[in-house]
C-alpha cells in the first residue's frame, strides 16, 4: 500500500495496537494530526502542555504495561518533553515520543521552531532517531516500539522532518527488527543461580529487597509465591511498592532516607540481602560504608550496568526478573527462622509507638490542622482500590509510608528523577488507561502548581480524578531540610501566608491560588477542608462523582515533617524521628 | 590505569555524538578517541583510551554496551596487541640543522613528507612512547603537531568479527 509519511505514522500506531495517544499539535506535525482527524480508532488526548502529554503517556504505560505514546511538534514542543522523557527514562517506562522536525532542507539553518531534538534528548532516552529518509520511517518506528518495550524499558524519541510526513511510498510496516547491538537478557547464569540458592537457603537472616523491576517486569506474582514459600521478609524501594501488598506481615515497607523503622533496621541487621530490579540508589543506601554491613548481597537485574555500580555484589545475576524468579522458586527452601521473625516483629511493634509520637494517630476530634497521616489514611479508606499518583516531596513520602497498596502498578510516582509536576498529569494518563478504577492524585500545594493547567484536560475528558492537595503553604520537603540543617531559614520555600488566610477563609493575594476557586474556574469541583469530618464529607462527595475531577484542598499542619529520616551521611540504622529541640 | 577499549558500532549519523555524550555525561576520563571504517561499510571501529579504576572501567564498558548502536565492546588492556599512534610534526629548520633532523628522523623511522626553505614536515607512526620521545628530542624545532588517537588490534587468529557476538 502507498502511505504518505504521516499515514505511515498512524499505520504504525495501529500495527503496534496503540489506541490512545497523548498529543499537542504544532506546525511541523500538522500532517499527522490531519490523518488523526479521520482515525476514529485512535483516542487523541489533547493535554495543555507537552510536558504533561509525556507524563500522561508515561502513567498510561506504568498502569497498563503497554507502551505510552505521545506526539509533539518541533522546537519548543520537543524541548518541553525533556523533563517527561528523563522521568520515564529514570523509572524504566516504555514510551514512544514522536516529534515533528522542520523540513530536511531547513535543518541546521536555525529555522522557525527548529531544535536539535535528537541532540537534546539523547542523554534522557533509551534511544532516539531522526528519520532522514522516507524509506526508513516504518522500520524506525518498528524499532522504536521494540526498543521501548523490551529489556529494561525506556523512552524512545522518533524525530520526523515535516517533508517526510508528506512523502508517499509503497510500503509495508515491518514485523521484525534486526538490531545486532541489542539483546534483552532472559534466563540467569546457571552457576550464579546455584550460588544464589545456596546463599539464600543457608542464610539465618535473609531479606529480599524488591525494586521497581519486579513491577515493570510483571513478576510480582512469582515474587509473592516465593515470599509465601520461604517466609523471607521483604523491604522495598519506592518503585518496588506494590510488589508485595503493604499489609503482608512479611512486608517491612520502604527503605532509605524516609524508609520505615523496621525496614531500615532489617537491612542493617540482615546477613543476606537479595536485591531484585533495584539500583541501590543513594536515597536508598544512604552512607554506603554503613549499608547492609553484615550482609552478603545478591543482585538480580536486567541491566548489567545497574549491578555492582554502587554496592559490592557477591552474586550478580543478569536476567529478566520473572524468568529468573520462576527458575529460583522450586529451588528455594521453606525454612523456619524464628529468631529473625521475632526480631522483625519487635521492630514493627516499636515502629507503631514511634509513629504515635508524631501525630500519625492524631485525635479524631482534633480541631487544629489536619495531620498528613490522617489525610492519607482517610482517603485510603474511601478509595481502597484506587490507583494513586503522587507529586514529589513530602506528599510522595507520606503516600509511600501510609497508603496500603495491594497490587503492582497502583503507585504511580516519579522515583528516580523526582519530578514535581508529574503526579497530576500522570493521574490523567492513569484515569484514561483504567476507566473502571478511581484515581487519586496526592499532591502538595507547590507541586500541583507546576502542571495545574491540566485541569482543563481532566475536565474535558470527564475524568473523576480526586486531587488531594496536602496544603501546608510550603515547599515542604525543602522546608523540612531547612528546618533540620539550615537553622530554620526558610529561604524561598514559603509559598503563601496561609495561616492568616485560613482564619478569614481567604488566601493571601501574593501567595498560592484559592484552589477551590481554581477548580471552579476550570469547571471542576472543589472544597477546602480543615478537619477530619470536613475531609470525610468531601470524600463522600468525591466518591459520588463520575465524570468530573475534584480538588480537595486539605489544610495540613504547616510544619509537619516526614519521619523517620536518615540524614545525609548517616547509615540506615541512624534514623531520627523528630526535630531535636534545644532545652529551654 | 589506562584501558584500551575497542568498539564496533553501527555506522549511523550521530553515533560518535552518542558515545562521546555518554562518556562526558557520566564524567568518564577519555585520553584518546579514534574512529574509522571496517571491512563492513555499515560498521565503524572506535578505539578509546580511558582512565579509571576497575569499577569505573567496568561501568564504562557496561554503559557503552547499553547503547543500541554499539555492537561489540572489547577491552584490549593486557591483551597481546599491536598499538599505534600517528603524528605529523611541523618543524622550523635552518640549512645548518636540516641534516641532523633528517638523521634523527631516520632513527625513528619517521618519513620526511615535506621540505620547505625553512620548514619540514615529518610523519611518524609508533607507540605513544616513541612519538613522545621524538617530540621531546625535536622540542626546540617543532611549531605544530597533529596527532591521532591510539588504534589497537589483537595479535593471533582471534578477531572481533560481529558474528562472534
């Protein structure tokens, strides 16, 4: 069949079974949008910013496991995707981003809306292409989808000059790819597997460290089977949340700078740490010298470069988590380790006492500000099966610590890059991907403002997203650091004078917007809540909504902090649980 | 310690930028970088000389391997190899010392490529040490140097054919 370049782009989407794309038009991609005009089988979600299009496509991919697709124009359209691409690249999200480019004869001439998209996006993508010949278009798109979705997934950019979009060619979309420099690991090395099995079976205090690779690699089922069989406790990274349900007694929670008491202690005490699909990132290990000092480390990852990068690894296994775990399952012993389980139970019990200290279990009738724990747990009770997206900072850590996750792919958060402004557009992508589930976007008043224009998209698409703003009037995580390490000098972290504003039920004019009015301006619902009972009323209202987003602006204790915290330079077992006040 | 890493890469536009971008973006130290065609016109060989401890060199190799267009990564360090560099040296000469310079050049098996009224260009191929030595000897006369990066090939029957990957 003869396809114009733009028609081949759409043909590629159909052949790759893409039914939803996130897109923003512009001069260089008009030919693609013209073909999309008649493509009734492809749902085009028009965001209000290209960055949001990438984040939404990213969350679409994270919730479904399918490859997310976005289409943007040349120049600023492409440069606006950079943050989104870097976010997806860090968290191994399969994404294909098609960008327009100026016609070939104008490339390099500083043409209107020209940018070296391939040059700019090279370090933040798994791979990228500029199509320089019409006959390479189909092949390139096929390769892009293959590379994005296989091995360690990641974003791939395909930059297409406008004149190629108009050029017709007799062409069939290729089925196979031939990339001699690209293979994706599958089974583990037999010798290493054998060593790993012996090490696990012999260990007295073994511990699994579950990372995002388990969720990305759809291996949570076999992983849970292994945990059930062996009774070995589990800690997770932020991205590994959902690999095992939060409520499982063997799940000690997240480790790291804001890891749980039990998880951080377990890493410091275990004699064997088996990391699966993790990077041993610096926010996880903290002081490397003090990380898992007693443990032999086994590391399973699909990416060889992730292994032995930060921590010395005794038994490296390169492979696909699902395949390798299935190989391991029959070989791992069921074994009683009563002393280890007793210690872990004690840590979990102690943690409950520590948590009570910081108001996690604040009084129900407390008339002062809401506490973050109250908000998260109350929202969780109303929407127990929701997909949760977060922004970055305190809101993210509180969600990771307090929400009860049941399944993989239900916490959608920017882990590696830590992108503020990710959560709300991500909620749009998740809501479009999972029409049958509620999506809760947990946000801070700072990060929500980084992509609040997407309220228009959410309203237009009739998505009943519940946006919960933990409004403390601060850029809370940086403020917490300033409180702890900079003598309370809140430099550029104070967003508004909410304390005064609250009493008058108004927001100071030089501060943040009135989020309730903002919701109203966009045609969304909105309410402001100060207490648990008000929050419950708002959630009742939210639960009844079916086709409109709602902002629940929660006025929380302005100086609430995330605890525990491991200070930079400290070991995981050196947690602090409160601001140390000087004696008066 | 310096490591010699030999790459076979797809001969695509932008592949050099991809490799040099990776090296600079991750803060790796590269002493020299040279690239040229192979028997297969679709494949380019790049020879890198990198500096770093074993962990860093291991990371460099792994990161290079992640690149889609990199077909093969071989570490030629401590292998039985032939290593060569190439240099062009422009010298200022006077009739009085021209003979002496030509004699020196002969000792080093350097070729005289150009002789002007008061200049001379020498071509020299050899190990890095050999080039450094001649440069040092002629230090007072040299006005310009053009040097290539190192290229290296393993002795014996073993060859880094793509099909071996």
